[in-house]
């Protein structure tokens, strides 16, 4: 066989050697001197540059290696050393598993610890104009997810605008608030980045007074005021990108869909919910209206859902995204206005709002 290059693992000296391949061993000679004999069953391949077959011996020095360049010699070695790839595959598999586990742990650390901090720091720095553009992209996906139409019966729409004007009266919002009723069988309400708030028609159907609806809308306005949707979007978008690194979608093609679904399904933190409750309470009491009707609506939805499902109780959509604790309910019930204000809607306007999704 032609010359090869051998490193004994004890020094950095490059040794040009000749090889003799038998049925049982690969013999290595330098000049006329014998250096080593590697059993063919113990010869393993290592990673090497293109065109080089790099070999080690499992029963020899772990640092010793043999580089074979001649193609004919490589073919002969592959023919006789049947377990050539065994150690190489195991080594590569071990490295892949090690680095994969490390990457997964890093991503988990980023998702649960670093991204929330980053989202908290970035949110105040993002201009309102950019938030509105992000909100438009999410809004399109939300409407596609629910396949619902915006309810725009003229008298109901006028009543909704009247209610919105009352709620906005005492606040300087960071973005313009745009409230709409979305036809859906899911009792829910959501606030998107950029100021769009959706009141789902199923929740409106369950409401028994304008104060109940106003409390819910005031709560969602609180999320808009504190830019909670934008904060969630930054966090969810970062999560989507990191998951893309793991699963191959680094182009972000599914990011907006992922973020939209995430904003709908995920509850805000306890602090964010408490802050939104406080905003709603202050909004209602400033108008001379009590804050507790929203709590009554939530209790009624929960009670109706229990009756419908019996023992198999599922959390209603609005409660799953806005988890209600006894402390939150008690806090809402304690917020009572110092003076009695005028009703936010008269009976005719309230009836029109309830029928906003009806068509003539």
C-alpha cells in the first residue's frame, strides 16, 4: 500500500508510514521499522477533510491517528475493516444529542426568563405608529381565525360609539381605541396591539346591562393603555422565532399566525390583569358607575357554563384568557363611585347595542 501519515498521539511529529493490510490487522511501518498493528475490528473512522480517510484504533492510544489519502488504499481499508463506521456514528450521535440538548435548554431559558424581560424593556421604546402597523397584521389574522364578521347594524353601531366615547372621556390613551363587535359563538373580549378591541357577540348576548359591557371594555382599554398586547406580541414573536430555529422555520412565515393565536389563547400575568381591573374600576367610578357589574357578568358566565356542562366543567373562553380570582372579584366590588352618574346608555340605546349583529 502507498504511504500514509501517522501521528502517535504522544508527540506532534508527522510520520510518513507504509501500511500492510491483512485479514486480521492493519500493520503500520516507518521505513523498515514496525510501529503498530491495529486489529481490523478495532479500526474506526474519524471526521477529516475531504479526500482523507482518518483512522483511529479503539484498543490503542486515543490520540493516535492515521491519515490515508490514496483512494485505492481507502477502498481496501473499508473492505476489510467492517466496523469502521461504528464508533464514528456513535460519536457523531453523542455530539448531536449533546448540542441539541444544550440548544433546547438555551431556548427554554430564553423563552421563560429572558424574553419576558426583553419584552418589558422594549415595549416603551416602540412608537405608537409601529404598534398600529403590527396590530393591523394581527387583526387580519384574528378575523381569519374566527371567520366572523364585524357587526355594524347602524343603531347598534351608534350606541357602541356613544359607550366608547364615555369610556375614553377621562383618559389620554397611547393609541386610538377602536372598539368593534365581532360575531362569534365564543364569549370573549380581546385587546390587540394598536388599540383594536373586539367584544365577541356571545359575550354581549350574556350581558344584562350597559355597565357590565362597559366594565369589560374598560378592562380591555386597560390592556391597551398599558400596551399589554404589544408586550405579549414581542414575547410571542420571539418565542416563535426561537421555535423556528429548532424546527426550521427561521423565515418567520408562521410568526403572525402564531402570535395571533397566542394573544387570543394566553392569559395575561396576574399583575397585568390586576392593573387592567384597576383601570376599568377607575374608569367606571369616574363616570359615576360601579365597577362590580363586570364581576357579576363573569360570575354569571361561569355559573351558566357549569349548568350546561354538569360535572364536566370547562372554563369559559373569557375566564380562560382573563382568569378571575376571589381577590380580583372582591377588589372590583369595592370600587364604588362617590356620586351617582347618569346611565351610560338609555334603554333604547342598550337595546340597539344588544341587536348590533342583527340584519334587517
